[in-house]
């Protein structure tokens, strides 16, 4: 997990690129939020023997990424 000292903000150019529909803008936006999305998609399960496992639910992660892109596209329509 990143510490507050190594955390970098999204640049305005990245936001504008994503709002304009640029693939690079979307990729940069998703890369920025990837650790947060992965943490939200972390699943904890116990098997029949009682051992605990954690894994990232890749289907849920993909749905969240699609949701972020759709939200940016909706905001772009209202903004521009």
C-alpha cells in the first residue's frame, strides 16, 4: 500500500484526456485507481479445511473499471 508521501495526484491533463475520450486518458485514470479498485475487489474465503484465502475478484474488478469509464463518459457529456 502506498504511503501518503509517495501518493501522486492525477494531473489536470490526465483528467482532460479522459474527459475527451482518449484511450490514453482512460488508461492513466484506471492505472491511478488500480490499487484502490483491487482493494475493493479483495475477497476473503475459507476452504473446507478452515484455511483462509484472499484473492482479487477479477470479474468484479473489470465491472468496476467499466463503471469508472462510463461515469467519466457521462460526466463528459454533461460537462462539454
